[in-house]
């Protein structure tokens, strides 16, 4: 049984860890389409049919692949993950931050909570560093073709995965334990030991959740604009930084400082509990 306090760092993926939507690197070109053509089709479909935007793009992937007689195979999507372009410093970020946490007596765990494709994320060079990847995924038929959304991670239901991490209920088919009442001190990762890193408005529900429950939220950006600054001004996020994960950047320094603060808070809590126990005994 792990005795070290756990720090959970949760990441969006598109434009947070990689430079654009993950489908743009290989999947959309494989259809013979431009990025604009595919996303205009998916977005128009969603508006016309009053669909969840994430379900709309997943349906577009299935329909266009079928119309073009191209198999939508799981392994093909996984292989496309090799072409995803990551931001500077991402490749060695996870091991570096995990090792930093160990120096302060904290076990750092990394999670993805993304509206992108789980299959593509699994094919990236960094997938091995995540304890769990919560992302959209297809159900496949007997021929191996994707036919139906098995998991849909949209902007608002992202928060359920924060609760799963909080309680340690990582199997998304297990709703019974997720909804079971549990004392705060028995939850696997307290909210105050959580950090959420995302790129903008789609991550606001999770960012606000961190603010409400004592965790931390960071918005990263490629080009600073008024939308990013507004997140900070409106107190929806704790920090904003360029999406640069290299050592000694603002993002790197702040995450390390948060971990140090969490370590001190955990130590003080343990001291408090020990004193209470001595008095009772």
C-alpha cells in the first residue's frame, strides 16, 4: 500500500500538451480533407442536428471514413499518435515532475482528461506516463471498424473524471462506487492535492472545480490573447503561462512550488492528527 501523499496532475491534451487538435496531424489528411473542411462539416452537423459537439465530430469520423471506404481501425488511430507534435519540454516533463515530487515526499500521478481520441493519445510517446487516460473512444465491430462512441468526454462531463480520480474509481463503467458516499479523509486524492492544466474555455468547468475545492488550475497558451487573460481576471484560473514545459519556465517553477506547498500542508495535517491521537490515547 502506498504511504506517500498523492498529487494528481490532470491535463487536457489538444493545445495543452500538443500544438493543435490531434486529428489534424494524420487522421484528417488520411481522409483527403483539410482541417477546415473536416471541422466545418462536424460543426455544421452538430448545429443542424442539435448534437453534442464531441459526438458530432466522432460521428463525422465514422461517416466520412465509411463514405470514402476507409476502415476506421483502432490500431490505425493508435499509429497516428506517433505524428502528434508536442510542446517544448513535454517529453521529459512527467519524469522530471514525478522525481521532484519524490524529493518532497509526494507521489505525483499524471492523468489525461481530454475531448480528443484515447486511441490517438495511446500512440503518443508520452502515453506511458499517465496513470489513466480519460478521453473519447470508439466501440469496434467484429471487423475492427469503429461504429459507435464508447466514451464521450465533453466539456461539462469532464468533471466526473476529476471525481473518479478523487475517489480512486478509475473504471468508467463503475458508477456505483463513484456515487457511493465516502468520508473526505478516506478519498484517495484530496482535491487540495490536485492540479488541472488546460488551454481555455473548454476546461473552465474543471478549473472552477479546482478553485471551489482547494485545488489549483493553470491555463496554458500558444499566443496570449484577451480570452486567456479574462480567465485570470475573472478568477476562473489561478495562473496562465505559455505552453512551455521546459525546466525553469514559469509553468515548471509554479507547478513545483504548488507541489512544495502541498507537501508542507500534508506534513502539518499529519502533525495535527498525531497530536490529537496522543491526547485521545
